[in-house]
């Protein structure tokens, strides 16, 4: 699987807030480069799975912008 690079459009947090609070995940600052892994869709909505600073986050797809080489 190819991992693509993205830029956070605004300050991001993990939408899985219970897991995020337990693991004390920091918020992703606006303009940070994140690694896009995949997009998932469930009963709660559509989320992009990204990796930043060693942590996995589930964020809204509209909040990231893909970087094309």
C-alpha cells in the first residue's frame, strides 16, 4: 500500500475522542504534514485514517489536503 502525504488544513484532533484521551494524543497543528493511510465509512460518517508523530488519527477528509508530487 502506498502511503500518500497530506497537509492539515486546520488544527486536527482524533474523532475517536475516548481513545485519544486515554493515549494523550496531541492535536495536529495546522499546516503539518501527515501520512494518509485510508478512508473508512461507517454509521458515524466518513473518516480518513492518518498517521502523525507516531500516532494514528481518524479525521474528516475535508480537513486534509493531498500533496501531489
